[in-house]
C-alpha cells in the first residue's frame, strides 16, 4: 500500500507511535521526491488549516533548522500522514553481491535523504553512477 493511499486507523496509529523512526517526504518542490529519516514526536492531530487532514509532529534526524545559543537544532515540522512511511527493512545479508545494470531504478542516499534514481553507468564490482530522473542530475 502506498503511503499516499493510507487512511489513519487505530492500527496505523500504533505503527507510527511516539518515538518511532520513520521516513518522511513532502509537498515542497525540493522535498517531494526524497525521503528523510525522522522521529515522531507527537500523535497525529487534526490539521488546523485543512479539515479532514491529520498531521504528525516529526523531528528530522539529518535536516537542520538553525543554530541557537544551545547549539544546532534539528528541523521539526508538522507533516501530513500521507507523507510518512515506515523505515525500510534492513538489507539482506548478501546485498553487497547485488549487481546493478544501466537503467535499473534504485533508491540512492544523497544529501541526507533517499532519492529515486536510475543507474546511468556501472564500472567495477561495486561502483555505479546514478542519475536522478526528475532533474537528470548525476549523484
């Protein structure tokens, strides 16, 4: 089930309890195709601006908000439940033996988040170049 089609039910709320690490995407242009690890700080609450929407308060684990006299603060944000998904399972034991081919669609870790990309070049046993399909930038 895609996160965009998920409806909140008591079972789903338990899956995303306070303190749970999840991945979060968003609706801003730079943010919409990436997924970032965040911690749920509060149970979903009704959106104050959009009736019928539920929002989690999350704290991103790699995105910074600003520097204060107490140090650097992690970004906290209210996000719609449709932009939240569970963390992926750990990779299989043999993941280092996996080989990619040009045009394979992959998730690539880049700029503190996971982005969908397409393998554009392969050389050697463990090296691939991935192009981001939306902008065609090479990562």
